[in-house]
């Protein structure tokens, strides 16, 4: 994994750079915190998947893997393109639920039956 301009590996840097730590964006600070956790977990999951892909490539080409080999690995443009498509598919699969229409959704404590509301 190539180092960024700060000298850190991509997995070691924050997934989002911002200065909005004290802002409430979703109407409730707790919901903002949960959203931050969800996005951070997705970033961690993807960086782990990418690292596994690098290890698999190194094993198939060199028959061995070291931490240094992983950290020095430079993906080809084809690999970068494939990984971008796979990352987009993962993001769509995991986060698309946030875009669904919830106008008719019932609250958790509702006594009204939820059948035929899909």
C-alpha cells in the first residue's frame, strides 16, 4: 500500500478530513456519532479487503508475503480500476439502505400491523 503525502499508509489516516466535530448534521448528535461509526467501519472493512487482495496477489506471484511487501505494493492501473468498481459495489450494497423511502415506515413502538406496507 503506497504511502500518502503525510508518510502514513492509507489505512492509518482518517477516512474523512473535516473540521465539523462540534456540528450536528442529522438532527441529533447521537445519530451523527452512529453515522460516523458506520462509515468508519465501512472504511476499515474495505481497507482490510484491499490488504487481503494484495496478500493474495503477492502469494500468487512470489509465494510469500511480508509486511514490507504489502506496504510497498503498488497496484497496476487495472487493479486500481477493478478495486474501484468493487468498492463502489460494496458501498452501494451496504449504504443504499440509507436512501430508501421511509415516509410510510412505522415507528418501533407502533401497535399498527406492518403487513402489506412494503
